[in-house]
C-alpha cells in the first residue's frame, strides 16, 4: 500500500517482526554466554563426579576388605548329616538347589566352590611301620572325605580310584603321594584305625596315590590336609596328619568309620559383586538364608530338615560397614567445602552479570515490563546456555566414572543446575527490592548477634567426643564450612577498615603505588569504603577446606607411622624362634648399618614367674636388655616407657645381690612392699629391686600381662645359663633388607629335631620369606606402615581431599578473576589516566598487584586461621582409626605446616592469576584506552 506522497506503508504481512530475546542477548554478548556455559559445565561435572568418586572408592574398599579374608569367611557353608541313602547323586541335587536359591539373591563365584561329605572324627594310623615324631611317638592321624569332581583337581599317580567297599571289609581310599612318602604309607596298605565298637575293627585300604594339580587352589581350603602330611603342633602330642578320599557310594560306610559324618556345600560369594550402598540389603538376605524364611524354604526344597547354613560374611559386612561409616564424615568434608565455594562463585558470577546489565533491566521495567516477564526471559536466556552444558557435564561424569549407582550423581547435578540457572534471575529480582532504611552501623549491630549461631553447634560437636560410627552427620560435615562462612562475615567487616588504615599509613610515605593500591583495595568500583565479600569468601572457604584436609592427612600419616613404630618396637626389629639365639657378629654388623641411631639386643622370656613379699607367684614377661642406654633412647624415641638409663645400672655381685628392675604398673604395688624375685622356666631365681615403674616397654608395647625389665649384664652374672638373646631393636632410617642380609650372613641357626619339623611345616604353608628360616622375622616400621596404608578406603578418602582441594582452589581463583574482569574497564581507565601522568608499565603492574594482594592475603590468612580453629574445635569429634589402619586414641590437633602449605599455595596461585590477567589483557586494554578518540 502506497500513500499520496508515495511513501510505502508496511502491511501486517510485511511488518518487521522483533527479534527473539534469547538470540539477541546471546549475539550481543557471546563471551559472557560462553563463560556462563563453561562455568555451568565445570560446576555440574564436579557435582556429578564427586558422588561417583565416593561410590567407587566405597565399593573398592568393601570388595578389598571382604576379599582379603579368604574363601571360608566369604562363603555360605551348608551342612547336613549323612543318611543311609546318601550318595553322589543326592549331593548333586542338593547342590543344584542351593546354587539356584543363592544365585537369585547373591552372586556366587565358581572359584573355591566345593561340596561333599566328611567324617566327623579322625583316627590314628596304628601300623607300626609308619613314621612318628621321635619326641612324642604319637600315631599319625587320618581324616576321610568325599568331594565332588576330585579327579579334575588331582592326578592319579599310582593305583586306581576307590570304589564302594565290601560290607565288613576295609574302606578303599586314595591319599596324597607326598603324605605317603612322609608317613611311609605304601599302595595296598591296610591301615589299622582302631576299633569301632566291641570287637569291630576300623580299617582302610590305600588303593591309589595322587598328586594335587594346584596346591594353592582355594578349593582345598578347610578340607583337612589333602595335599601332603601336615604337622599338628599340639603341645601335648605333636603328630602327622593327612586326609584320604572315598568313593561317592561309600558315604554311609564313611559315617560308620568316622563316628558319624556330615555333608557340606560351600558356595563362595563373589566379593566383586558387593556394593557399599546395598550392605543392609545384603545382610538381610544373608540373615534370611542363615536363620530366616529362606533357610526354612531350603530345608523343605531339599527334603532335609537338619539343613543348616552358616557364614562369616555377615560379620565381615558389619565390620566393613562400621569402617565405612567411620570414614564417611572425613571423606565428605572436602566435597562439602567445594560445594560451598562453587555456590559462592555462582552467585558472584550472577552478581557481576546483574551489575553489568542493571541499566538494561531497569529500562525494561521502566517501559512497562512485568517482573514475571523479565524473570521468565532471564531464565530462558540462562537455560539456553546452562542446560546443554549441564547435560554434557553430567553425561561426561557418568561415562568417565562408571559405577552401578547413578541416582545420587544425577540428583546432585540437577541441584547444581537449578542453582546455576536461578542465580542470575534471583540476583536480578533483588534490584527491585526496597532498599534498607538503616545505614551501615545498624547492619553491623544486627550481624554481630548472628555470628555465634554457626559456632555454637560446632563447639557442641567438639565437646561431644569421638563419633560412634553412626554414619554421616550433616552438621559434622558442614561444620568447617559454617566456620568459614562465619570467618568470612568477620573478615568482610574488618578488612576494609584495616586496609584503609594501612592506606593512610602508606600515604605518609614517599611512594604512591602502595597508597593507591591499598586505597583502591578498600573501596569498590563506586568508590565506597566497602569491597565485595564474595571473592574473599570463596578463597577463605577453599583455604579452610584444604587446610582441614591437609591436617587430617598429615595427622593420619604421623599417627600411622607412630603406630607402626610402636608395633615394631622401633624402626627395625628382629625376633627369633625359641630354639635360636642372635649371635654377637649379627648384633655388631646390624648396629653398624647406615642410619642406625641406637640399637640393642634383648632377651624376652615370656613364662617367668614373679614372687613378691606376699609369696604369691605371677606369670610375667622377663626382658633382659644388653644396652640399657640404647634401650632408653629407643623408648624415648617411641614415646613408650621412657626411663632414665641410670636406673638400670646395677652392681656386680653374687646370686643374692638384687638387680635393678623396671616393673609394669600392675606389679609396682606388690613388689614395693619388700623383697622380690623372678624365676625363669629352668628354675633359676633372680633377686630384684624396683628401680622404676613404666606403663609399657619397646619390647612389649602392648603387653597382655605384667613385665619386668632388667639389665642383661648383672642378670647374666647371676644366671649364666640364661645368657642368650632372641630379639634386637633399633631406631633410625634403616634399610630392612640390610638387616635381613646381616641376619642371613651372621645370625641363622638351622633347627634340628622337632624344631626342624615345625620350621618345615611353616615353610610348606608359605611363611618362609626373604631367604630366612621360619620363625626368623625382621620387622620394619616402614613396611608395617605401608601395610597399614594399603587400604582402598584410606586411598579413597585421601583422593577426595586432594580433589576437593584442587577444585576449591580452582573455583577460588575463578572468583578472583571474575572480579578482576568485572573491574577491568574502570581499572583500565584509571591506569590510562595515570600513564598520561608518567606512570610506567611496571608501576601499573605493581599497582594492580598492590590492589589485589591485600584481599588475597587477608582471605588466605583468615582461611588458615579458620582451618586451625576448625581442627581445634572438631578434632575430638572424629575417629581417625579407620584412616590410620589400626585402633588408636589420637585425635586431630592443629599443626602449622599442614595449614601453611595449602594456604601459601592458594595465595600464590591467586596472585599468579592476577599477574597473568594483567600481563595478558591489561596492556592491550590500556593501549586501547589511550588511543580513544584518535579516529574522531
């Protein structure tokens, strides 16, 4: 349509449509949109990742803890008495029923699975030609079993497999060829096993010999001694023992032979299938199979009313759950701190974005836009950038950190997404809130009563004492965060005043850089005497979390090292079996090893008897120390039973001259009333005089009974036949391999007789290590500490603390950089004006650092102080035994270096970020500002 003057008038079809709000805003400031998307991605990714990291660590710790306890503890053991009609087919049917029933609720593993029958009693082998231990002359013992699929695990070397025996005749069996060689059993031997009843002989006949294919196969656990002849070290009558196997058709005959027999079915549970979040459910399932409804159902399904199932797994899961609950509060503190820093950064980004667009939003309201309409558009604008980044971050966390559980991770990501999405609209809505009528001082007065609110429950937590392992206490986890927020409120009020005073003092000097930097640090961009508290709060929370976590890890390391040293009796220790003695060449060579500060040999007699003035005997340890001065140094280093070595200086003399002694506290009162003496197992007496009292001693750091410590020299003068040592202790940075080498070269005494048989038995079960005979043990505190630390639960807690420290530091740095970016235009203009007045580039950089450094240092120092305060207030509320790996009574205590290092590191990181931002962007912006108007 055209008017009379020829002007074209737009029709509804050709009228210009307004551009969409979201597209317009994103195209107007793409950098801000990208920054918001990146912030949302990182925040949501970390929020989704931390629960999955915790879940993976908890599952790995549970599976490792259960898996270390062996097949028998992790299996369901089902038993039933052998009936007259039982045979291999009957056992197979019951096995199939049990596997189907257990498999519906649990995950059995095939490794270690076994079933069969065993005789309830073992019987001696009375054949006179069989080998007996010379000192005891006790008959070797035979046990009988039937196991399913024996032929698949052994190789028949001689004879044939057993068949059902004839009624009244010997019971055919097969035994290990190794056992036969040790006991001198021959193929075809009829073994005399005593009598069953009046006039009825109990006999077996060896029809075959076999060799076990894999003696380390867990299948053989708890099946007697089927691979060889085992030495049973009964103190009254040591004897050989082995196991034989019968045919599946001989179960009733085996029951008569063994005074009864029982069928057994062992189904190991796969430790890798256990999950920490299903511990209660798993224990409920196990309880049902052991004594509940499922146990009754199994008895009915198998037709065996006496069917009974037992397992050590419920106890293992209970202990694993207690460990997990004890470590949970310490593990959750780091992620809680990161969450606090992330929330502060999100609201800081929202505040900076709102300040940047305040004029635009006020203009929309002035032109009639409704509050709901503006907020709806802001939410839509944020959704376009936040939601795709949040979905990507959540998906990446789910893919990179696989775990069966996803609910907590997705829920946490959803909460983080909602906070990220609503931060900007919520901050914008505050623009229309009615301003406070009160001034600055009423605000201060109003805030002071609120400051104790988070501190009071924290103090109550500290007074409550060590946690009972009840699980995650939200207040306990949030306590460091609450203290950090309180410290941030205090710092936000104190810092501007302190910096203002510092600026006034700097203004009296000759230089202007320090004065200008401090003056600008005490004011915001509007020139008021107040700075934004959010960047400082983010840095303070990050420093508090990192300092608290570093203190926990440092305390755990020190306590673990001390526990290992106490358990060892020093930094290195050597113990020998009863038949051996440490030679003087060894003690000389070991004492000269590099790193040894103090060392001494010791004789420990565990069966001495102490007689006091009341003439009552008490069994006690007798510790004879070769070098009392070195022993006192070891005790002082360990902090266990320290004493003055002069107390053990005893005079020479005859048998009636008393020897000075340190006694345990439970003996001190009895022995203080008069003369006392100690009697060794060989019948010799040694008179004592009490020289002091100690609670423990390095050779016996946790004694189960009383002890006496005497100097070896005077004691040996009175007891010449006791002159030998069986232990050696040292402190210092000593290589355990050097000690083992010295022991191999100088101190090994090969056993003979029964001692040799016992040593060979220990070797056969894998106790011989490092080329030393059985019983020769080198204890190293370094190796003990490494063994205590070899726990996935401890590793998971340490990883969470370290990841939290890194994430918190990154967010704190981001908060400072966001503040710098927001103030960049105003700061650039100031620097440009100062450049026109002769300010050099280096001075400009120094000015920016002087402006940012006071706030950074104040937040870092404040965070360090809050971290130390949190440790002091909350130290008694945490039980660190789980992280140490041993039961200890130590609590968290403030320490300088664990707090100082992360505090200095984060402060340095922020300062480097400030310098980098200035070097990268500052010069270009200043140059642009100085060229303004050149094209006009």
